[in-house]
């Protein structure tokens, strides 16, 4: 790995983040042997784009699938500029985990509580 995902994302954003440049980005990553981290790069680009418009990238992981009403109620707690990504992650056992901008985490899952208890 020659460059980090943040380096690639930052360079892409500085060049204007045009969709026509995506092929060039992946071409450079392949040339440098960094194509394996493409998902991290895409996630970082998404985070930077949302941040540029004054929002936050918020990932909400639920232990079980939520009905539409419950999911919308949780999503409504965030701003309109925020990008909300929800997913089901059964290994949480019960509860949820909220991650903002990949930096801040609120873990209200049973697996998180068990991990703290036995750590």
C-alpha cells in the first residue's frame, strides 16, 4: 500500500470530484497496488462530500430489521444535510450502534455491553 484511503479521497476531492475522474482514480490505485482498499476510498469520498455540504455521514447498525416507522423516527433525529446509512448487523445481538463520520460511536448494543463487561 503506497497511499492511504484518506490520501486518495482527498486528492479526488481536490480535483473536483467529477464522475469522469473515477476511472482515473481506480487506475492510479491499481497502478500503486492499492485497489484492495477501494471500498475505504469510496466511503472516505462520501464522508468528505457530505462534510463539504455541512452534513455528517451517519451509519446506523441495527441488530434486527426495523419497521419503516421506527427507522424513520430514528433518522428524523438527524439533520437534512446528513447522509444516513442503515444496515442490519445480527452480531450486535440486540440494540443498535451509531457511528458519525467514522470517528464518534454510540454503542447501545448487547454485544457492546458484554464486551465492556468482560474486557
